[in-house]
C-alpha cells in the first residue's frame, strides 16, 4: 500500500494530535494514547500521528496514488485549520517508494 509522510515542526504537536483525533472520533474508531494517534478513514485508508516535543509526524496510507493525494490534503487542511494561531508553513509530504 502506498505510504506518504510529513514532519511538521511545532512545539504544539501533542495538542494538534489530540485535536485531530478528537475531531475524527465522531465518524471513525480513532485510537489515541498520549503521543500517538491512529485514524482509520476506512478499511484501506489510514492516518497515524506521532507527537514529539519539536514536531508532529503524520503518515497516511491508501491503495491508490490519487487517494493518497486526497488523504494528504484532507489531513493537511485540518491541521492548518486547527493551527490557525501558528504559521506552520507549507506541509510537505514525501512518498515511500
């Protein structure tokens, strides 16, 4: 399954992880524990988060490249909305080969 990941430098990674997981927990069976989170957007579409003191690591996986791009955009858009007080800059995703 194609995978893409992004590392977003921020001192608020833990807070954003919790906000993102809480937001999607109304629709999906989200798993969140401390510095890790997992959002299954469907059987074949998954996003994971990991917070450190200096960054939020996000990883998305889905079977097709077009779906991967859509999932990257959905996750990025939501993070940027929640982080409106902080300029996170452009979120750059890198694909695993």
